[in-house]
């Protein structure tokens, strides 16, 4: 099993249509694939999935106000990954047959505030 855990406990103001910053890696277990790259890479407000497979993503987002968050895959909203409770639990498919990039299967994952400006006080993503 491969695993990436990120956490951000710093208060961050997130505007409507703003992306939540995932913070830093606190747990990591992965290996390099055929391409010589790791399965996951954290880039502040996104996680790059670099190997084909099915990924199980869970995120817990704490705020001071009620708002809606939505998971985006390659900058496109996932209509099945929306939360008003601050908890996301979704499976993500990275399939090389569906990607026009012959070099590698890639998918960038981010979480966007889609409703009301808020302050995110804590986010944990696994």
C-alpha cells in the first residue's frame, strides 16, 4: 500500500473559488515507478498523482464558518466530490488509457472553496 499524508494547521483565509493549501507531508510511504518518479508529489495546494491506479482520498477540513468545498481533478470540478461538512471521501482513477500524455499518467488534485469566503484552521489529507 502507498500512502501520503499532509497537514496544515496554519490559519488560511480562503476566498470563494480559492484553493486550500495542503501544508506539508507528515507521512509518506511510496516508491518510484517505471518513470523514475514517485507516486505522489505535494505542491502546496495540489497533490500530483503520477502513477496509474485507484487512489482513495480522505480530507478533513476545519473552518470557522459553514461553506462548501469541492475536489478538482486537473482543474475540473468533480461533481461527486462535494462537502458541506468538511469531510471528503472519494476514489480517484488515474488510467493511462484515458490520458493523452504518452510519457506518464498524471492527475493533479486540489480542493476549492466554492461557496463562502472562510478561514481554514486545519486540513488533513490522506
